[in-house]
C-alpha cells in the first residue's frame, strides 16, 4: 500500500488541503501574478503568502520566476484547474443532496 504513486497522490492532495492555497490557485487561474498582487488580494502578510507558495512550489504545483525584485508565480500544469472544477462540482452535489434532505425533513414536520 506504500507505493510511490499513492505517496505522490497523498502529498499532492496534502498540498491542496489548505484553504489559502486553494485561493492562491484560483487567483493564478487568470495567469501569472507577482507575490505582491497575491498578498494584496489575500489580505495577509507577505511571509504567510510565501509560506503557502513554498508548499505549492515544493509539490511542483506552481513555479516561480524572478524579474528584478519581484517574484512571479504561475500554475505549472493547468490541469490543476480541472481538478479544482471537479472538486467544486462535488461540493455543489453535496449541497444539493443536503438541501434535499433538509427539505424532506421540513416536509415531515
């Protein structure tokens, strides 16, 4: 059960397990952005943004480039956005199911 592919998948999903990292990826959906722009959009300090970006970079989800004093980030493989879209679809399906159950409970009362 400790195969390299399973480890890779687990580590990949761990990298996506923080809400701030998901927001960063959503911000990068529009294309490459400097850390300063990500920081402004997130409303958190630069060290927190850098910490979250480091996790994504370590897992090869994002890559960076330097231009002068600015560091720019982009998503390495745009297929990640398809994964986020599927996750949103699953979430929406759960909400629909939950709504249906609540409606059924309300009707039983």
